C-alpha cells in the first residue's frame, strides 16, 4: 500500500478509536461512581457483571479500541523520539497490540464468568 495512504488510514484509525475510547471511559467512570456511591462491594459488582453479555460486549469494544489506539500512538512516538522506522517497529507494535487484546479479553472474560 502506498505510504501516504497507509499513514492516512492509521491517522483515521487513531481518531476513530479515540472517539470510541472517550465514550467507553465516560461509561466506565460513571459506572465506578455509581457503584461506589451505592456502596457496592467488589463481590456485588462482580455478581452484577457475571453472565451479563452487555457488559462483556462493552468491555470487548473497550479492549479493541485500546488495542488499535495505543500501538498507533506508540508508533508515532517510536518514530519521532527514537527514530525507529521499518518493519521491525511495526512488527513489535503489532505484537504489543495483540498482547493488549489477549490480556484485555482475559480481563473481560473474567468479569463475565
């Protein structure tokens, strides 16, 4: 793919994932405030998330947005600050994104089970 086109797609993915993350963070914080002000314990919170497909779907979307957003941002930092270019940089950051997905899905699944 042409470099300018690839960079434009990465830019768009970065901004789209930021928009999704913004919504997810607000929902997450509202949920935390609601739970803590309601005096819910950790066990009570987990009891409410267990088996709840809506919360699982929410956290899966959250994890996917993080896994897109963070590696693209780190890619820009690696390029600008470290002068790191090329396939090795991209391979490392793709692996990091995959690790974020694996860990995030594990956490989301843990809330669901």
